[in-house]
C-alpha cells in the first residue's frame, strides 16, 4: 500500500517539476528498476511460501530496523518535498536539498531502499531473495547514481553543495 501511495506522490511531483521546466534523465533504465522492485516482491512471496520459511528468531530486531527505515523514508520524502520522485527528474536552476538526511548522506533514499531489500527478505527467511535482489539493486544503482549526479551537476548547484 505504501508503495502505491508513493507512486501517486511521485506522479504529482513529476507533473509539478515538468510544469516548472524540469525533465527526466535516465528514462531507459527506469523500467529495469521497476522490474527489479516488482520482481523483488514476487520473489519474496514465492520464496516464503514455496520453501515454507519460518520467521527467523531475529524477526523482532529486523522488524524494528524495518520501522526505522520507514521513518527514514518519510524523512527523505518530507525533506525533498516536491523534488522527491522515483524517476530522475531535474529542474534547471533549482537549488539541491541539503536539509534533513541530506545533511549526512548524498543519497539517503537509495540507502533506505538498499537496506529494505536486505531487511525485508531476512525478516521472512527469504535469503535467496535478499542476496539476488541486493546484487541487482547494486547494479542498477551503479548506473543510476552517476547519471543522476551528472545531471544535477549540469543544471543545478549540486557541485557547490556536495
């Protein structure tokens, strides 16, 4: 449910950014990223049910970490405001956000997602899903982050801030 709400927020933010003269970068890899995330949830369900996994003894600890990650996600989204999106959207002349978790990390949303991709499957004993999708996520981020940073350096004050 949370992901669906996030997609609506992202769509509204995209309309606003495009209305201000912003544009998308990296559209070619975006379907792969979506595929990884859809595949992740399907794999998680299949692995848990097919292999009749039991909840690990560390489940309560992992759940607390998961809740912390959700709080961090809300902090990221609130800090970015209308600039938060699942796509790489840049607005020429915009000032990059350097508040909230961005004071400490360049890409806190990617940290949250990467940790979720490990923690959620581990909560359900889905070790194959954790390993496979952590690697796939790493690959897509190795493409996405340099592309995003190059676009931000080109049209915003990114190089002065970071």
